[in-house]
């Protein structure tokens, strides 16, 4: 059987990279994207021949168009899409300025919206789209107002798309990670001490007694991308070790 081809936005580090590694180990081919060339080069050198990568800033419509053209030229069609590229910058509500608002919404929501829209013609029938949202949608965390709004917007979008895209055989489901140890924390503007306290808190209070790792999320994403979840629509799988219980 031909290997299924999956696009992973933001597949260079953290959760996206772990999913790329896992999917390849399960006989898929992956196309990863990222914004930073050094990260893309390192990821591709680790992933080997079943991975292809493109630099593409998901907040830019022009770059999404270029990405889609490259994928179409090289692969013609794809079997699935993991909408994963995302950023988080720690800021309380009162200090969230227009720049941070736009940056977060443009990467996490606008980028996701138009990546999905423009990849629709390449998605096979049937195919699967998985959105990476977050537990912040249903459990309030301070200093995440615009980030939370961007993830809530994604979850609302999923519902509409499951109705609009059903006749194309496209289904949309979500993975909702809890606090997961990844490079996102170091990029967040939090101090080393604050990051260490956050990870310690979730390690000690979680029913699993440790922090969630990107490798915990990968098999769940594979399930949602595979035919094993063919009849699921708009499901959200919370992967947080029970920490929001
Ligand atoms: N870690 C958590 O606690 C957690 C919890 C819930 C949900 N999530 C979600 O999981 C997703 C992945 O996060 P992560 O924790 O794995 O963090 P990460 O290691 O920082 O990964 C983020 C990925 O997105 C890419 N990216 C960022 N901005 C981009 C842009 N403008 N265009 C294209 N790619 C871009 C990054 O690429 P480069 O850095 O190479 O540019 C990287 O590959 C995010 O959507 C995040 O919101 C994370």
C-alpha cells in the first residue's frame, strides 16, 4: 500500500516534530513546515528520507500560497493535515498590546484558517484534518487571554468545517494538550524560574505524576489522522495526563 502523506505545520520542534517522527515510524510520509531555517534543517536531518520540509511563515497568505503550490507540484494530493504551528507569549490582559494580539491571532488562527482553506483542493476523499488546540479553551490560565482566544476560535471553526466540508469526505477533529514540555515555554518570554515552577507544578499535581511530553501526543494525532477514526467528527481528545480533572 502507498504511504499516506501528511502535512504538519510547525513540524520542526516540539509536538509537531514528535508527530512527524511517530508518523514516519508508522509508515507515513510527512511534509513539515516551519519559520526558522536552522530548525527546519535540523528536523529534516533527523527525520530522514520520508520527510520533506518547506520554510513557510503561516501568518503570511503569500507564503501559504507558495507552500500549497510546492506541495501540489511535488505530491499532487495529501491524505491529512495536522494544523499545529503556534506561538504563545506570556502577557497579562492589561499588557496585551495590538502587536501581540495580531501576532498571536495571525499565526494561531489566521494561519490555520487559510492553510486549511488553501489545502482543501489537495486533500483526498476521505481525509483528516487535526487541529492542535489546548486545555486553555476550557480551563482558565492567567496570562493567556489572546492565546486562549486564538485556540477557542480554532475549536469554533472546526464545528463549521465539519458541516461545510463533509461532502468532500473531509473530517476535522482536535487534540487538546495540557501543559507539555517543549521549546514553546522558552519562547514565551517567561523567566527560567517561572518555567521551572510551571513544569514542577504540573509534574507534581498531575495524576500521571509527570509532565506531558510531545511523544505522548503523537500516537493520539496519528489515530485522528488514520482511518481508525474515520467516523469521528469534531471530537476533541484531551491529552493532559488528567491534570485538568
Ligand atoms: N507545549 C504546550 O504546553 C502546548 C499545550 C497546548 C497546545 N500547544 C500547541 O501545540 C502547538 C505546538 O507547540 P509546541 O509546544 O510543540 O511548541 P514549539 O516547539 O515552539 O513548536 C511550534 C512550531 O510552530 C512553528 N511556528 C511558529 N511560528 C510559526 C510561523 N509563523 N510559521 C510557521 N511555523 C511557525 C515553529 O517553527 P520554528 O520555531 O522553527 O519557526 C515550531 O515548529 C502550538 O499550536 C501550541 O499552541 C502546546
